[in-house]
C-alpha cells in the first residue's frame, strides 16, 4: 500500500493459495508413499509411477493444446494416484491407458479441473479393473523385495492378505504398518500414508471429517463383523484399516475437494458412506476390495448430500407452515 | 421373509434395473434434468410397476395359464400397463398440474418404459410367488427411482460446469451413467437368489 485509497469490490482478502500450490502440496504429501513404494518394489514401481504421471500430464497438455506440460499440477497428481493403485508388475501400457482415460473421461469431458463429478484417478482405475481385471486385482500379487532396486519382483508372487488365502496368513502387524507385503504400490505402507497425510492436515487442505468418518466406520464394521485373518475382533478391525486401499482412499482420494461435499455434516456423511460401502463389498461382494467403487458411488451422491445438508444460517428458524 | 429382503436388496443395489440391466434408459435421460421432476417420475414409476406387476401376475396365473393362452402374455401385459399409466395420468392431471406439466411427454411414455414390461415378464419367468413379484416390482422401481434421483443431482451440478459443447445434455449424461454403472458393478455377487 502506498497511501492510495484502493476501491474494489469484494473479495477483499485473497489467499495466496493457487491450484498449483495445492497440487504441489499433494505431490509432497505423496512423496513418502512413493519413496516407500520404490524401496519395496524397486525399479518397476518407479517406472509405473513415472509412466502414470507422464501419461496423465501429456494427455492433459495435448487435450488443452498447451506447451506447459506440468500446468496446474492436477494431472500429475491424478497420474501418480492412479499409478499407486496398480500392482508393481503391470505392463507399461496399463498406466498409460488408465491415465489417459482418467484425464479425458474423468475430467476433461466434464469441463476440466474443478468441474468433474467423479475422482479422475478412480475413474481411470475402474475402467482398468473392468478391462484388464486379471492383471490388476487377481489373486496373484508380486511380493516386495525391500532394498533390491533392480530385482525382478514378478518372480515371487502371493495372494494379498485381503483375499484371505492360506498362504497370506502370516502377515504381522509390523508388516501391515511398514508395508512389506503384497499389494498395490501406494497402499501397502500405512506409516508412509499417515505421514504424508499429516502434511495435508497441517496445510489445511483436508478436513478430518471425511477420513475420520471413513476410517471409523471401517474399523467399527471390521470389529463387529469380522472377516480377514485374525481371530481377535480388535485386530480384525485394525486389519481392515491397514490392508488394501482404505488408507490411500480415505486420506488422498475421498478428500478430493472437487468431488466431495462442502458442508461439514455432508463430509461426515460422505466418509461414513464410503466406509459402509467399502466394508459391504469386502465382506459380502465378489471383489476382495471395494474402495474404488465406494468412493465413486459416494462421488455420485455428493450433489445430493450437499443439497440436503446446507447448514442453517445463524438465527434462521424452520419455516413455519403457512395456514 | 429372507427371500423378500434378498429380492429387495438385489434389485435396488446389486442388479439395478437402470445401471446394471440398462432398462428404462429413455425416461432416465429424459426427466433427470431437475430433481423435482425426477422425484415425481420416480413415484409414478413405482406406482405403475408395483400395481401392474400385481395385476399381470394375477392375469397370468388365473386367466392365461388355465385357458392355455400364454402366447397372449405380451399383448395382455402391455394392455394392463397402458391402463395403469392412463390411471396415473388422469390422477396427476387433477392432483398436481405442475408435475404433470414437468413430466410432459414422458408421463404417457411410461407405457413404453421397457422397465415396466421387463419387471412384469421377469416376475413370471423367474416363477416368483405373488408376494415375491410385488416385492420384486417395488425393488426394481425403487432402484429406478434411486438412479433417477442420483442422476438428477449430478445433472443439476453439471448445469454449472463447462462441458464441451458437443457433449452437453444427453451425451454427458450417458457418460456419467456409464461411470455410475462401473461403480455399481462393485456390488456384484453380494447376494444371490
């Protein structure tokens, strides 16, 4: 201010945040997860994630006909999140097709960033699951080889703990926390996911209500209804929290600002709904994992949730019935 | 009782008539633009499907089968459905002229809503009892209603977004419906009859 009287219409206070700064924060938060994935699954993890990000950014740049490949960074986040929901041993063209589908069908057809109805990364994943399902969510998963960067991880395979197969029985709690078990790239390590999410909480990009509602519902339903490999019900609840994509979904995908409700109570309903559908599919459905379907279904319900949970204004009373 | 709950659950969520079996797509596209009309259409379809399933079941087992004229099934069922729709139309024109205006051509078109005929035919083909057929009708139509209301919520939001011009309207609705259908495929195998 140099002493001039500035006359302008509202808004008068502007945030220094931009789409790009938020997306870079998300990329930073995904850093630890990506690092652990590379440590566990070696070069194939690095290739899958790089290809996913690259394909997403390239698709968006081509669609928008712009030279700035990185742009606002949202395509990079979508590509990375999509790659993190894939197993390490997928062929290179799977993340390419998935990322292109995510960007074009999931986002650009709806008018681009901020206007999509469904989470783009999950749209890409759903299309991949139903097109090449046996490569994505079959019973055979590569076993991680920690600290062997050049190892061929597709040599040794096993079932994920969620499939409930006998050979996956000996998964310990520490394995669940660190992530040294079979699974998708970004979803095995609970510690890295929580660590990354703290950055987003600290920056205020995500609200506790969605992950809180989601994780609490999964834990309660897991404890009450069982399933999984442990006999102790409290461990079973924990098992459901730490396996599969629940943490990745609850912390990074369900919290997507565009596709989740904006009202506080709506966020809670959204989280609880995600948890409910996830557990229904896990315990009773044909698929071992339900995070993708749960979040996509709740994305579709988001406009309705928003509509019916508009908070009452201060001092507003319920409208009286007219005589 | 258990079977009734299973039927209810399956045909609302798992085997949704619009999202998994792709019946009744034309009213699904036609009246999902506004939530009010979607609610009204949903209610009308619930009424028509439930009553017509009841009546067609009775006609099939007490008229067609004893007389040995099952080959007239299609014709009689369509006749019953058309009669039901006339009833709803007359009722709505008197009771709620606004809704009648909002539904427009789609109200008489319930007659040609394939979901209605499909429910009546499938109830007979799957050899449901009378009570099961009625629950089947209620479940299928509630599933239709749910899909319609979800889609109307999404479309009200899509009004505000910059969908590319060639895709506006029906095209983006079909794309959205396909993604929704992918999401609902996750419920597969949850319960079987």
